[in-house]
C-alpha cells in the first residue's frame, strides 16, 4: 500500500506545519468535536460520517483547502 502513495510536493511540509498550527490554536471543545467525528468515521465509514467530519473541521476553522493562503486566488 505504501507504494501507492504519491511523492510529496515541495510545499507539503509547509502545509502540514500550517495545519498543525491551526490545530494547536483550536479551542478544546472544537478539537473534541473533530476527534469524535473522526472516531465515528473510523468506526463507520460512510458519506454521512465523512461529511460530518468535514463539517466539524470547518466549524473548528480548519480549512480543507490545500492551497496555501499566500497562493490563493
């Protein structure tokens, strides 16, 4: 399965650092909501639980957009 992973792009490490910083700044209640939604997705993978996780991330202020803010249109 590891052989199927794409090669990292030059900006990937910076983007991961950005996401980590956002996560550290997220209030505990929002983090808990995201963690619970992620656990629900792991326990029962479905479009609904996936959407619930994305909603929780959005409410927590964590963007799913892979475009760094300085490169956004």
